[in-house]
C-alpha cells in the first residue's frame, strides 16, 4: 500500500481523534463503558439492542433495519484520581491528587439503508485512554529532589480514537455486520527519568512530548431475533495492531509496542412488553495479551524497560457484566438506567507503576433519557457515576501505596432522522 496514503489516512484519524477524545479516562481498565449517549445511559449494555447509528460501536450487525440518521454527541468527563503514600521510601508520601480535572469528548456516527436488508455506516469515537498529572511537590525521599518519582512534575496522557466503517446484512432473523477499524493513539509521559538506569533506552523513556501511533483492526457482530421480543447479540473485536511509539521505546515493552487489546461482548435483550426492555451484557477484554500493559513491574531490574517482555503495568484481563432497562414512558419520551460491574485489572504488587495509570474502578451506575423534539429530531441525555474504588499494595521499601479513582460523566446528544415523516 502506498506509504503516503497510509500516512495521510493516519493523520486524518489522529486529527479527528484530538477532537473526539482528548485525555479520556475510562471505567473498564482504560476502555469506556459505552461510547454514545444512549449506550452510556445503559452502562454500556446493548449489544443485542441497537437503537441508533452509534450502535456500530457495540455491534456492527445492529444497523441493519435502522433508518437513515446521524448522531452527534459529547461528554463532560470528570475523573478524580490519585494515590496516598504511607511510609514510602521512593514515591512521594502523603495524599497526592492528579490535576487536569475535566475533559470534553465528542462522538459522531452516521448510518443509512442500502436496500431492504442491508445498511452501511461510519462512527468516530474515543475508545478510551488514561491521564494523570502530579505536581512537582517536594519529596522527602529524594534528598532534595521534587516530584512523585523524584524527577519533577510527573504523569502521562494516553488517547485512543477509532474511525469505524460498517456494513450490515440481514438474513431473515439473523443480522451480521463487519467493521474495519482505523485507530490512532497519542501518548506522552514525563517525570520518569529516575528510572533511566532500568531502561534499555534512557533517551526514549520520558519527557519526549507527544508521540503518535496508527493501526487497524476488525470488528464483527451477529444479532439473532430469536422471537419478536427476544434478541441475542455477539461482538468480536480483533487486537488492533499499532505502529510503535518511537519516542518511548525505552518505556514500553517490546521496543515501544502498544497494541490495543481484543475483546468479546455477548448480550441479550428482552421486550417485557411494548414499553419495557431489559438488557444484560457480558464483556471480556484481553489486556493480558499486550506486553506493555500486562507484563509485571516485578521484572524491573531483571529485564530493562522497553526490552522484549520488559516490565509493564501488570494488568490482568477484565470481565464486565452490565445490566440495564429502558422504559418508553410516552411516545416521545424514553427513560434508561443501568449498572456495570467489572474486575480490577491492576495487581496490588504493581501499584508503584500504576500511580500514573490508576485504572481501579469496578462499578458504574447510569441514567439517561431521549425526548423526540419532532418527527426527525431527538435529544439524548445521559450521565453516569463510577464510585471511588481503591487498591493498596507495597512500595518496595516497606511502605504502602493506595491508588484511588472515581468518575462522573454528563452526556448530551442529538439524533436527526432524514427520512421521517
């Protein structure tokens, strides 16, 4: 393939990504628990209940049968993350709260029928990310140096965005969908230079500004209408293979490699009656297959940072269960609510590295509503709370580090139906 074409497509995805997902945080490790406004109001459930074009993100099969429409949305994201160090010997002690308190994350999608049984669509959204920003406060463990890791102002910013194309075809009670995905990542890290002696490339470890990575993957889904009121959905997403972060080959295992893990999602939807729908989803994210994420920091000092199978963040796979309900209160008003529960990817033996990536939330509770303003125009609203969760572990010097994370998000969107009468 022409290298200029690849670079041009990658740049376009990245520019869109900067608009869509600057500094995002997430509830499923670093993935978001729902990408559009409707999906967020259901705590990410809905792989068997496609309602709008943003359903492409949950199940590519779902748009078969939808009308021609466009979805535009945005989320105000408010994470509260940090750590508490007790009797630490290296990491700064005391209560330390990350700065950068809020982010705005837009999303957009379009779908249209091709004929009576097929449709196509496209969606642009932030897949997830993480962000921490600790001030260069005095650190008594550093002999006069400052910062969380004795190297000044410390933190990181990871941003991931997907541009997803979709083709869906219905065969009787079955619908199938295939979605090629273009992905872009942006990453930066700073305040980590104290680890230079443990890196395979100290010059490419920290404080090298924003670096960029591009790649592609494939999502495929099935939706089966078992009966008129009962549906089963299944999604499979391959690993998204990304180019390496050349500015951080001395940080991430396998010389700067940071692919996006694969996941699977299965769900059911039951229409109890014409006004009430119940949803349940199960999702599994394969973080353990990505060395930069999964390799344990216990290898630090044995294998250099950035080396093949070098130290990472020690994350495990995540299992997620989401349950939700939808109530059509009137012909114009639909109400939603949901809850999500997931396993914690972070191991207590890896808290030192995860100070800059404390993805420890394990639950989310959401609510949402859609109000039809006119036959063609609908206003969508949603919000969710991920309550504070903590994880404690040893700092390696006889002390303890307790990670903490909570999140609040408020979302608003608009759907326009082109062909409604």
